């Protein structure tokens, strides 16, 4: 069957000024009409931001489920409707062509109480947030990303603002992160009477009260796979907890239920996912911006102990191709130079770009930041080989962290090809070999 998008006439009309926007707007309107505006039957909460969207959604979901609520969830990680859950294999965190209205329709049909949706800037630019009655809209944080696709950081930020403005327009509430550097911008743009954004922060009194109890309880949990093993209470995860708790409390869920849900939360696959065995520790994370990379490194940087006085942080680092935010490649290299003791540069998702050139740009950031760190930097383009080399280098007490892939199932290479990949499986295989040799 011929690809309609490749037809010359279709290409001509699609490339007319405003045609792409009109096309996506029409899909949004059609979907809402076709499914009879299902968001009027289920409380719909949208979470946007540069990083932390998926973890925040999962925390909100955990709190709601702990309160006995039936939920639906649409994120880059998975699609859940009631008791049924599957990985998101649409290739899009916020799918188009009426997908969101279909998702909300299915949630309403089985009488879900809440629908939780990951909202991306590119989805907003394609009008996928429209014709949804948002009960709440959340922004986790904002840093430069998707600059090429939006044209500038200001336009990227404007897309996030547009979603929050739309939430208010539809009668919903907006939640702003008081700890984020762009808080004042969003507050000034959104705080026009009668709209008053709900502020949340890591410094909220509720967190100051409950986190010490949660930390004390977690210290008693030593079993493999427990929340204490898999979800660390780092600064950025406390930000995620802060907004989830704020939403739970706003929805009338009691503090004891919220606290219990946080205590039992085991984290999200591919997001600061710990793999531990004997004295070995490895971490799989999705960090793919300079800010998220620095937060991840800060969280897992090993501290000296009596048994391991000189522990090292060993990083596998790459960057995506396909023209995606080329500016951040040297910036990520610079972050690695500041935080990591050993760096292995490797392939991530080159798409149609030259993988070696991508790594060259990351390497430039390392060299410019700390020329001496080049003596501790290797280049191994085969990612599986790079993982095994990281474990070859590791000593007990060291921490190995791989970023950029998270729970993704493919490495995207030239000509649309996809190579099967599981970062966690690769780490586990390498760890077994390492342990067998000791």
C-alpha cells in the first residue's frame, strides 16, 4: 500500500504555511467529537516539564491506587487502563491522531476515577492537549530541550505555558514548582485573578514532617527489590514526591495514605534503576539533558567508606542523533568531566547521523572542561562492549551508571533501522560475568 504522506500533492498541501497546525488541530477536534468528549467523565491530570514527568505520574498513580481509586495512565513508559497495563510502543509519549481521546474514552468506559497523561511540548505544538477538560495541570521543571524542533528555548517554554493556560481556560488548576528557576516566569504569566496557581516545593511542611519517618522505615527494609533498594530519596525524586503529595492532598487523600504510598513506591524502570549484587552497584537512567545528567551523577556519586576509601563513578555516556539538540552534547561531556572518575563514550541513538561525530562533540566537552580527564576516557562505540568494559574497570565500592537509554527497547540507527536493546539486561549480564570472576 502506498504511503499517502509521500504523495506529491499531499506534501504540497502539508508544507503550506499553517497547514501542519491545521491538520493536527483537525485531528484533535475530530477525536473529541468522535469519542464524545470523554474527559468530562473522568478526572484528567496532565503532567509536563523537561524531566521527571514519568516518575511524577507514577507517584501520583501510586497515591491514587493506595486510596482505592481506579486509574488510567498514559506516559512514555506505559499505557495503563484500570488493571491492564502495557509498555507504550506507539513511539510517542503523547500520541496523536485522536489517540488521547481514545485512551480517555476507554478509561471512562470502565469507570476510571482518574486519567493521568504525560504532556510534551511537541504534543502541545500539535494541539494534542486541546478539547480535553483538564482537572489539573502540572509542570515539574523546565530546562533547554527540543530547541531545534521548536526554534528557540523561548518557544519551547511557550509551549509549556500554552498547556497550563489551556488548563486554566478549561476550569482546571495549575501546579507550579516553587524550586524551579522558571517559577517566577510561569507564576507571573498565570497568576491573574481568579486563577491562583498551587505552589509546591521540596520545603513543604508535609514533606519535612513525613520524609524523616519514611527514611527511617526504609532503613529497616533490606530485602532485594524493596522500595529502599530501588527508589532513592534524592533531591530530584523529592521534587517528584512534592508535587504528587500536593496533588493527593488537593484531591482529599489523607496524609497517612500518601505517606504509605511513598514508602512503598519502588520507582520506575529505567529511571534511576538500581542493580545491586554483593559489593557491585550499577544504575540505569534515562538522563539525556545536562541538568538531568548532573542530577543523576550527584545522586549516585559514591562516598568514601572504611571498606572503600576511594570509590569511583564510572559512566557510560552518549547522545542522541537525528539532529536532536546538538548544543547539549559538549555540555553533557562537561558534566561528566566534573563528576565522573572514568568515562566510556559510546553509541546511544545515532539515527542517520555519524555516531563517531556525535561522540566527538561529547568528547570536546570533556576536553574543554578538564583536559586531564581524557586520560580516564575511553571510546567504545559498541554499547554492549562498552557495558562489559565498565564492569571490567569496576572495583567493589564503585558505581557504574549508564544514561540516555533507560527502559528503551531499541537503539535507533540509520535508515530507520532499530537494533534490539535492553540496558538493564546488558548490565545484569555483565554483572554476572564480573561476579563469576571473583
